[in-house]
């Protein structure tokens, strides 16, 4: 069964940290049903941030293999152009966001999917659909 992009949830690094570090966390209670329903999505930048957080290669390898089955949403050439434009607009209004956050937003907007995050930077991006933390 193919999941429509609008039903996918692109999960930010800050959520995965809680998911992997606390078994009874709100993050885990929110993400587990998304995994069960095959709605969880990831991008390479988030994967790299997650794996960078592990001290040991065997831990990082296990997590990488666990996340490999998620829907992979990657930025396109046009996404990167939009990232730059969005970044310029936000800087002009006094807000400098990390490139990773801008790229996640661009990918989510293009795919019309949700973003699951607790990062307040995403509140500054108009039109972004946020998935609620349970």
C-alpha cells in the first residue's frame, strides 16, 4: 500500500532523541503509532544528526538499520532554492534559522506532509503542517 505524502509525518531530530533515550517518553508514544501505520518519514540530514549522537558505531549502525525502512524524503534542486529564499525572508524579519530546519520545512511544504518537532523555529514558517506531540 502506498501512503499519500499528505499523510506522512516528517520527524525532526529532537523527537528522535526522546524516542531513543526514554522508553516511556511522549516522543515514543507519538512516534510508535506513526511507525505502526507506516506514516513516519525521515530525511538524510535528520538521519545524520541522529547517528552523530551515538558514541559507538554498533549503536549507530543498529539505529540506522532500524530507520532504513522509513519513507525517505530528500530535498530537490528547487527545494534548495526555496530554502535560500525562505532563509532570506526570515533573516529580513530578524530570524536566522539553521539550514537543516529550513530544508526540513521545504521538504514538508513540497510534499504537503506534517512535521513532528518541538523546535520553535518551525513556528515561524507559514503554511507548515505540524503534527501534535501526544
